[in-house]
């Protein structure tokens, strides 16, 4: 039997969200695109959308890149919500709509 190290496979193929109890939801009307959530996410579950069509607090902000959450890899730790200086991210219980 040939042993292959786990790191051999891209981590993007490994979905890690199955045990999440809460998920972050971004309120784009409050989001200033500061990307602090992206910087602090320990699971690299926040990605950047280069052509967003999201609501924004100002027209010039609407044209900027915006963060979005990859729920396949988010573990629901809440660090992004705690670090957001504008309270644009809220933790919502899994299964509840927001």
C-alpha cells in the first residue's frame, strides 16, 4: 500500500463545515470592504469577489472588491464577526434564515 501525505491533495477539496452550529452572514449595507474579516479568518473561508453586485453604504464602496464567505470551508468560529469594526457580520444559527 502506498501512503500519500494528506498535504498532497489540495485543501480546497476537503470540505470542513459539517460540524458548524453558527454561520457568519455579511450585511453588505454596513460593509466598507476593509477586508479585516478576510485577514483574520483562520480557515481561509473568506474570499474576495472582484466584481461584486452587493449593496454598499456608499456608491464608491459599491465598486470595490467585496468579501464573501465560502460556507464549504467555514467552521463558524465567529472571529470574522468579532473583528469587524462596523458590525457588518452577524453569526446566525445554522439552519435559520437571515
